[in-house]
């Protein structure tokens, strides 16, 4: 018996010495993009959504693999047969973080109603555009009636724009709520130094499983190659979006793993449909014929972290259509000259393309600049920091811009948000695209629960979009992240979101 006890003690000591989950971990996440807001209703970019998930929560949420939607603030829900009435039962005992204007009170259906109605009123993205009314049934039950049948509504509710927030804090802080965010999440923001870093600490009063991490710091490093160096040196523990050119050296670093998963994303060039030379379809077609996309992919991704795109619906979506490549136009410089002459630009054409400070998108634009110059199109490349880039492109002020779009596997998030006429004036449809037939197909795709029917409608919309030649698909990227080997329980998500705490995920750091 004594031998057994001794053996058990030795085994336990060995387990402890190997290091298991602990609550003392601090982690530094490196990213090249700066958040623009900490107000869920106002965000338009991945960088903001990523950090906000620490503070705010939604009724439902995706798991880290972005495959399954799970309960979060709602413990259950029902939907009517016509897909218009959705009723959610809230968890009891969920409290807001303590703030200046409330002392950590319990979340109720009134908070859902307030948060959703505020989002509808002030959001530039108007994510809840399909909602007609929100009603409080009782303290823990909320009924949401939609304007029309909308099959992907649960997916809409996973977006951090649909987070539940406390009225007292929002109205108490006014415009400064973004600097003093309060939600129900597992972490609280304690510092935001613009363009440098953000710091979050564990919410010790969190309603769910206790987070292992006690502190998270997001360090903003605009240059992705510098970010890779920070990862290799140990300055950051997770680095998002490793450049293809940096993959070999990061892989060779002893204390770092390079994790690659297929991404649900598309990168493309959007042309202006509202003003300027690109309103002429012949000019748009000339640009298509003047760019050798296969050559761009070879230059950008020699290590295989990207593939050519042929349409806006990515391979990671269940509505992906491999036959869309049949609509691609070949590289044909002579055809460019012919089309420009027909469009009245036989003596040349000047355009400006905008890119963010993303090396891949900037490099793609510079290669396009070189290719198009040979056929009489003078393309100026203008790179802006993220906030300025989104502002310019959302207003339709760019002749052309390089758009990057990553979201959920549902095709709604690619076809609707980038091409529906109602999205003009947002980053997604900064080109001002408007095709009534596409709008009609999107509406049909939204109004049926039959996935095969939905696939048919979205794929038909995609064909029309590609035939209009306003949108030149460039590439789909693998999601490539560098992760220090001390980081445990972390899953790289195909939507590029870094989830340190999510349904089924609770990241921890091995003690040194």
C-alpha cells in the first residue's frame, strides 16, 4: 500500500513538473492591424472584432473551428416555420462587468432589446438590417421578429456587432464608451495605447468557466516581417497572418509552431461602379485582360500559402463552385488595347488603386501597375493605414481598391455584404455595385432553410457578379499563424479570428 501511495505521489509530482493548465498565464498577441473602435455597433473591421470578443458576448457563438454555432448568452432558442420569428431563452445569473454607471447587474431581455435596437440605429454596417422588432416576453425571454424569412439569422447573431451591452454604461459614457467598454465577457480592457497596444485582464466575476489566462496584450506591429521577427524572438506569443516569404524561417525557429488551415476568405480588386472610367464595362474588361493573375499568385505565394481565386465565394464555404473558373478571362494584352479604343481611351488611361498596409495586397497592386502600364493604363498605387483606407474605400472615393474579406462559411457573408445594393457606402461594397437580379437572388437565398436551394441561388448570383466584371478575384489565403510552443489549447480559426476563449476553447500558457 505504501508503495502504491509513493508511486501516486511521484506520478503527481511528475505531472506538476511537466506543467498543466494554470491560471497564471500572460500572453502577447501580435497583429499588423490596429482596432478602430471598442463599440460593437460601430466596428467595420476584423482587428476591432478580434479584441472586442474579450469584453463582449453574443447570444450564440461559433466554436474555434467555425463549424458549429453554440449557445452563449442564450441557453436555447426556437424559430417559427416561416423563419421569421426567433425566440431566445437567456441564461440566468449572467452579469455585466462592473463599470462606472452600474455595479455588475444581471443581464435581462431588456438588454438584448436595447443592444439590438441601438445597433440597427447607429451601425454603419447595419448588421441587423433584417430585424423588424425586438420584444421582451419576460425577464429572460426575448422574441425577435424579422422583416422577411432569413435562414442565416443565427450566423448573424454570432457576429460581435450583435453583442449585448449595458445601457447605463453606453449612455453614461456617450461617445467615450469605446474607451471604457463594458460587457459580459471573460476579460476587461484596462489599457489602450493607440497604434501600440491594448491590454486585457481576466474578469474575476465572469459567469462561465474561469479563463486560464490572467492577462492578454495585443501588440500592434504594422510590418508583418517585423511581426514574424517579434514571434521568433519571443516578444509575442501568437503572430497572425505570417507572410508566405517568412514561413520557412519561422518554421525553422525551435520554440515556434507554424499552423496553417484553409481560410474562409477572398482577396480581390473592386472597381468603382458609381463614378470614373471604371463605370464603363469595356474599361473593366480591359483591366481583366491586362492582368496575368497566375503570375501574381506565383510571385506572392512561392511557399503555397495562397491560391488563385476565381469568384467571391471561397473554397471554405459550403456554397463554393469550382466551375466559376470557367468565367475567368485570359491574359490578353492585345484585347486590352482593342477595348480601350472602343471605350474612348486609345491614348491611355489614368487610374488610382488603394491598398492597406498589407504587403500582399500592395505587392499585387504594384505588379498590376507594371502589367497595365504595358497596355496603356497608368495605375497609381496608394497605400494607406487601415483606418484611412476603410474611410476612403467606404465612401466610394477609389477608382479601384484591394479588398480582403474573411467571414463565416455561409455564402451570405460574401455575396450580400460585398454586392447587395443596400451595402453601398460600406467597405464591403465600396465599389457601389448594384444589380437588381443579384439582389433578388440574395433574397431568395435568405428565405429558404434548404441548403441546396440556397447554394443554387448564391452560385447564380456569383455568376452574374463575375460577368459584370466589377470585381477581380485575386487569391484565397491559407490562415497562417505562428504560435509559441508554450501556448496550449489554441486553435487557428479559418476566419482569421484569434479566439483565446470561446465555446470549447480556454487557452493557457505553460509556465517557464
